C-alpha cells in the first residue's frame, strides 16, 4: 500500500500544479481556461522537439518550451478576455475550449500520434526502496519542485503586492483600473504564471507518460476536478484538492481495483460538491463580501 | 453542301475525341479506403494507407491491371462511424469503386460493412480486428455482420486471445497469469476474449485489472498484481498505455514476463517505453520480425523504411503488420481483378477461388467459399523486443 500512497502523492503533486494553474487564472479573471491540459502538451512536445530533434540541451529546450507555452496562453488570453468576457463568461470558456481542440489538432499535424520517450532532467537514479517501489531521483526532485513552486506561488498570492493586486482584480476589475492597477498587465501575469506551471507540470509528467499529443488531456481534466474539489477560488485549496485527488485516486485503485477507481473518485467529488458547492475550502463572492 | 459535309466531319472528329478521352479517363480501376487518418488513432489508418499506396505504386509501375491504372480513393473518417458510412456510400455509389477497404478500427469497419454488403461491393478487411466484423466461425453465423461480401485478411481478437493464453502458459511457463486491459472497447473486448480463452485452456487469471487509457501511473494496479503473486502479465491494449505499464513495472522492479497483444507493436510502444521496451514479449499471427530472413520481405522492409522515414519508420522501428496486411490485400485484389475483371460480383467470386496466396511477410492467406477469414489457420507467434527490434523467439 505504501507504494500506491507514494505514487498518489506524486501524481497528486502534479494535479496540484495543474489545479493551481486553473485557480490563478480563475481567481484573477473569472475565466476557466480549458486549454490548460493542451498547454501542458505543447510545453512537453516543444521541449521534446528542442531536445531530441534539434539536439539542444534539455534546459535550453525547456526554456523554449516555456516561452512558446507562455506566448500561446497570451493569445488565448487576448481572445478570451476581449469583449467576449464582458459579454458572457461561458463564451470565454468556449473560446479556451476551442483553443484546446485547435492545439491538439495542430499538435497531431506537427508531431503525429506515436509519441516518444521523454528524458528526465534529473535522471532516474535509484535511491532507495519503498516497499517494492524503487524511489528515484526523478521522484524526489518532483516532490521538491512541486513543494517549492507551490510555496513560492502561495507567497506571491498572499504576501506580495502582485498577489494582492490579482485578488483585487478578481473582485472588481474596473475599480482596480480607477486606483491605478494595470488590469491588462495583471491578467497577463496570471496567464503567464499559469503557463509556467503548465511547463513545470509537463516536464514532471512527460518522463512518466512519454511525450505525446494526448499527454495533457486527462491531466488537465483531473487537475480541474482537483481544483473544483478543493475550491478554485483559493490557490491553497486548489493545491490541497490536487493532493487529495491524487492520493484518493491511487488508494481507490489499490483497494478496489482499476475498474472502479475512477467511478469512486468522481462519485466522491459529486458528493462533496453536493454538500459544499464551492469545493472543500472554496469561497463564494457573497461569502467574501460578508 | 460542302460546308455542311465539313461540319459533319468536324462534329464526328470531336465526338471521336470525346469518346477517346472518355475511354482514357475510364481506363482506371478505383479502389476505396475509409480509415482514421487524423486524431489520436491516426497512425493505424495512415499505416494502412501507406501499405496500400506502396502496393498500388508497384502494380502501376508494372503497367497496372490489364492495362488499367489503379487509383486509391482514401477518406479520413476521423473515427466517426456515421461519417465512415457516408464516405463508404460516396465511394461506392458516386465514385464506383470496385472494392472497398474498411477501417482498421472495429467500430468504423462495422459501420461500413453493411454499406458494402447492400451495394454488392467486396469489403476487404486488412487489419486484425474484433470478431464482430466477421466471425471466425465462418460466413453465415451473423448474417447482418458477416456476409459473402466481407473478406478478412487479419486474424480475429478471439483467435489471437487463444494463442496469447497458450503462449503465456506453455512458452512463458505461467502458472499464475494476470490480465491487464484498458477501459475502451478494444481493451474490453480483449478482456472478454482472453477470459473465454483462459477458460477454454483451463487457465484462471489470478488478477484482472482494468485501467484508463491515459493512466499516468500503474502503481496501484501493478501492486495488486504483485500481491496476487502473478508470474506472467498479459496485456490487452494499444502501444502507449502498454509502454506506461512497462515503465511502471521497471520502477517497481518487477521481473515477470510482460506479454503484449499485437496492437502494441505500433511505434508508440517502443518510442514511449524505457529502453524501447527491452525484453517485453509480443504475439502476432503475422511474421513481425524486424530482421526478416526472406530476402523479398527484407527488401520490402528496407523500401518501407526508406519511403516512410519521415513518419518515424527507421530501420530499427520498421515493423508494420497493419501496413503489410493492407499491402497484401491490395496485391491479392489485383490478382483477382487480373483474372476475373473488375465487376464487383466477379471480384467477389474470384476472391473465394484464387487459392492460397503468400503475402509479403511469408504468411499464406487462404479464402474459400466457406471461410472468409484468410488468417484463421495461422498460429500466434512469439516475439521479443530487443534493442528496439522485434525478434522472433525460437
């Protein structure tokens, strides 16, 4: 069981990164960016292309992958946060969804569907055994990176002026403009932070799942579900939601088998949402106003 | 008077030219292919098309069939069964194809089969596929699905399942065999057929684990397999998920033989698995060896990797059973048309009477009036991944 618990914590950490990417954009702009999963795919595939096909050092390829992911997310921001957002958030959501489909289709045209092995930046040197599981450098570095990133983002969100500006933007974008907060810039920062989180998630997932154009679909969906579980309106809740989701998924697989694990986890999610519609620790606007 | 006569001559000459051009334009034999060529499963359809393209190039280079060029009309159904059926209707009724090659993917093939049957056009199934498209037991058991118009070149899943269980038990010496399969139709069908095959061979799986196709980490399922003391793991899924099982097994330090079904021979397994899946086993009724002994087959694989290097088929990764089944099916069809003409009814009759046909990989296809499963007599062969190559296990 210890193996499944550890594996659940690792995937939960990745879900937490993805949930946080959703949360940052949502809390700042009130837009759910459904292209997050596909941004993960783009980051993984561009990094793979730079490293394996162009022969660049993995770190350089990663920087290029991150830059392209940021650029694409800025294009999505421009489309989703134009007049569409003011018209209807659902329309903005559909725009992000369309971008996601476009990215997958484009990805298939560029990279095909076969997929490839993705190297681990930190190697997979066996360190010690946990039950029958061989814990490698990749696992330990994943835990460290996820921990550090989540801590830094939390610090930015709750301690830095930038984070407070983002919270203010979430409350009332027009009022922020009146007091001199550059809303366009704040929105761009939120989208950029999410894109960077997607890139980090990509380099942690790809050595496990391989680089392929389908890599982001389920991770994006589960990251979103994890964010909903914790509460998308709060970064910390999204992180805890990710960890809970990963561990619950893994342990239900261990105890009940693969046939029922996804059903179990989504049934639990539905029950929680029936009791707490805003997620375990999420807040509604009226709660904050009160 | 003279002008009228001249005018008649001009009209006659123009009419002759039109008839001649029409004759030239008609001097071609159209064959149809409907397959998935975009989306996550595109590789399967593109492999099939590549195999047919290669066969048609060879046929046309030798002057076509009875002087007529062969033209392939391929349509991408994007895994949409309704679209697949409509495209088959378009190819059959509008384009007048003389034979139709249904999709590699069972669902689409099942949707286009009835269109061919209704129109009276032979349907040539190139790939190994679910039983539902044409049952192994022969023509007539399921008349709505299998008819005298459907011809299967690839083996059925049930036929392969039987071979897989026997190999796991007899050649890999499995006494406690575990089954893992994905949660899409393909994996579920493998589960059903493998479970039946296990019962027929007096084998009981000690664990049966289903997993989502895009599962990142298989630790929980494989931990259950370890706890069940399994000594062989049989897997029914596609290439990439099989690779992720392989990767997790390595991480868990598992040494049990991993036995994969034929679909895992696709590129995605070796390109996604650590060390290109070194040591994993795979079964196939086809001769899937990366190092063919037959010079003709060796030449084919060399030409193939030279032609399709741009889509990832390097020398090491050249193993494309789907492609060479479609390749064989196209050549078989060409022989039938050569002998019987291009009327669909005569093609259908000729398909049954051509006699044994040796395909490019060395397997022999046999059709008859009572058997439209040309691979039904082929035993499953055992291969192993070694340094990225698929090597036969003697």
